[in-house]
C-alpha cells in the first residue's frame, strides 16, 4: 500500500503550524540575540499598549456601570492604567530597565523561596536527600545573586530565552519538514 501521508490535509495543517511556530520562534530568538535592548523595549511597548487598552476598557465599564463605588473604582482604575501606559511610552528605555529590575528581583525572591521550600522536604525523601539539599542550596544562592544584580540577571535570562527560541525554532522547522513523511 504505497499511500502517502503527506497528501492528508490534517498532516499539511500540522506541518504548516509547526513551520510557522518554528519560524516565529527563530525570528524572535534572533531578534533577542541581535538587538536585546530594542527587543526588550518592543516587548515593554506591547505591554504598555495592553495597559492603555485595559484602561480604556475599565473606563468603559465604569461609564456603563449603574452607580456607586464600583463605577468610581473602574473609572479611577482606567485612568491609572492609561497614565501608566503613557508614562511607559514617554521613557520606554527607563521603563524597560525598571521592568528588568522588577523581573530579576521577582525571580530572585522566587528562587530563594523555592530553595527554602525544598529544604523543608528533605526529611520526606530518603533517596533524593542529597540532590534535594544540593538543589535547595543552588536555588537559594542563585536567588541571592539575582537580588544583588537583578538587571544583569534579567538580561542574562532574556538572552537565554533568545538562545532557547533559536534552538527550538530550528528544531520545530525540522519537525515541520519531517512531519508526515513515511519512515
């Protein structure tokens, strides 16, 4: 039975989805690696656009809400969102740096908490005790380092995301080419 699976429309759709996904990952990863600062600013700009749209939506909800504190709350929240979005666009590089520090600090705190929580499970895992302690110590140390240099940590994480996207994008494109071919 020499039937070709590549003529199946579902296979073609999956191949197309894989190829588009891979190409998108590859392009975004390359943008991050080639222009990390500009790419980060674009990402923060997209977030700022979202914040302004969320502000407009909250104002619309406030205008159409019957009355009371909820109406006032939606209106105030909408105005605050719009002001935050405008301030973000007014100095996009400063907002991007602040966002990097925020993300770096947040990840640092989360890694410290993760390490501490892992240490609380040491008594429950007899075979993984040494690995749990090792993981917890590394997690806590990495979190502390990140707290002392959150912007550098955020930039490093951003570049690692770029590298990952390039690698995954290439693999996804290869998958698209190979998908549905007979073995």
